[in-house]
C-alpha cells in the first residue's frame, strides 16, 4: 500500500473491503435462497412470482433520468477541487430533481399497478394468490422501490467520496435483515407469505441507507447539508444533462438484462423463472463479484480524467481487461462442478443441471463481465454515445430474436442465448473505440 499512488490506494482499499463484504453477501445469498423456498412452503411458482414482482418493479429504479450518476460524476470534480459550496449546490439541486422525478413515477406506477391484471401478467392462478393480496403486495413493494429511488442521492455521495465500500456494506445489512426475517417468520398461506415479505422488504431495503445518510450529513459532511437556498437552475440542468445520457443507457440496459424473469415467466411459465434464478445465482458469482469489486473504479476514472492523467487510466484499463479474461475462464471452469454445487446448496434432487443451459450461462456471464469493465471506464469518463446507440440496437434485436425463435425452441435458455449474442458486438466495438481514444489523448499530451 505504501508503494501505491493515491488513486491506486483508494482502489485497493475499496476493492479489498468490497471483496470481503461481497463475499459475505454471496454466502448469505446462497444460504437464504433455500430459506426463501421454505418460506413459501417449497412452492417454486409462488417464489417465482416474488422474484418476478421484485424484478419488474425494480425497473422503476432505472427511470431516475440518471440523476444519481450525474450527481456522482459532478461531485467527484467538486470534491477533487475542494469546492465546498459547489458540492452543496450540486447535492441540493440533485435532491430537488430526484424528488420531482420520484413524485411523477409514484403517480405513473400507482396507475399502472391499479389497471394491470397482475395474476395474468405474473401467470399465477387466483386460487393460489387472490388478486387483492397480489395487488396489495405489489403496492408495498412499489413503495419500497420508490423509497430506494429517493435515497440514491445517499449512495451517490458515498461514491463521490471514494467510499463505494460503504454502499456494499449497506446492501449487506439489508440482506442480513431479510435473511433474519425469512429465517424467523412463517405464514399459513402463499398470499400471507407474499404480503408479509413485501412489508419486510420495505423496511429492510431502506433502513440502513436512511441511517447512514443521517450519520454522514451529521458528521463528515456537516458543511454540505442540503438547503433549499442552494438549489440553482444551472446545477439542476447540469445534473439532468449528464443524467439524461446515463438514463438512456440505463433504460436500454434494463430492457436487455433485467427482463429475463418476465420474458421467461410469460413465454415458458413462472416455475422456469425460479429455475433461471437458481442458475443465475450460481453462475453470476464470478461476474457479480468482479463487477461490484470494480465499483470504486468508476469514480477514480472520473477523478483521473479530471486530472488529465490518461496514461494511468489506460494502464488501469489494460489491467481490467486481463482480469476480465481470467474471470471469463473461471465462468467455464465452473460448469463441471455445477451439479455438485446445486446439490449442496439446494439439496440433492432439487435441480438437475442441464449442461447446455450451464454453458449458455457461462457465455452470458463472460459477456456480462466484459460489459461491466467497459461501462466502468466509459461511465467514469462520461463518454457513452457509442454505448447508448449499441444498447438500442441490441435491445431491438434481442426481443425480435426471442419472440421469433420462441415459436420453434421450447427451452427457456433461448432467452439467455439471445441476450448474449446481441451484446457481443458492442463489446468488440467499444473495446476498439477506447483503445483509439486513449492512444490519441496520450499522443496529444506528449506533443503538448
């Protein structure tokens, strides 16, 4: 640590803490999945409804117009230059923007939930879960998601402070609380179980963030407490301008990556959503851990670009590419051990591993790893035009392929293959573009 430069020390510290926290989180996730299954009395269909409901309503998190990421990138510049008043204006203006967007989304979401036939949408019979209970559960989860949405400002502040490990710790605290709930509580019917879990999620998903926000603004950022007087149009426009670019990428990426459960449930049945979740939780261990470990790198890239340190940034990018290659290799090395892991995790005979599906998830995980690396760099640089265009094309191609091929293919892993195939061209094109960009900037710096 003593030999490292300042930026490298920040990365090392945050990555080490993140690995420790995420490691604990992954173990907790593995132990909690069987508990969730037991909580719903071994009913995979109802558990699939919970996963799908949570996944679909989480889509609203992407409609923040990129405000959180806009605040994050702008705050890094303010903190780097020690501009305290500027930082206070950015936070205050960002909170104002977030409140306005949250209010609009609450109205839209409430109307949509009210008019949708959720039993039909989630492919669950009214005898299993009544429409009233299902709708009530959806409203509670939606409120929880909207509260999380409003609290993204707290996470943005921690990222800008180069304290991304704190956000991972908050996520772990929420997971621990949810784990304790499903461990200690039982319900008589599937409907009661779904509603009680929704209420528990409302509390556990938000309480740690609320508490941490109060603490940070009462101590280290006491000078930066948000104020109505510090809300300025130019800062609102600045945050929203950068945020709009992030939003375009977020919404496209959400449609590509976060609709798997909904598509599988509608085309093949909710029981396959549960099966998908089992495969995903195991095969995404590597990609998810690596992606979260790279979280602090985003803000460091923003900082190094602000300092015009292109040589160091290119060096970092080169290291990340090698790490990504190693992670992709591990995705495929995991395949032979997948049945053993499933048996230990869920109990022997719960899931019979299909190795064609396992191979599909290895390919999917490899692409997910590399996209995470590319996104970390381009988002930190606020240079996402190519990414946005590529995601739009990939999203259209993905849905077209799925719904055409679903007429001929009966296996739900079709969704995984289509997602992988449409994202591969972006990985290649963005890789080439970044190499050209860094070489050009370094050459310009040398000539200057």
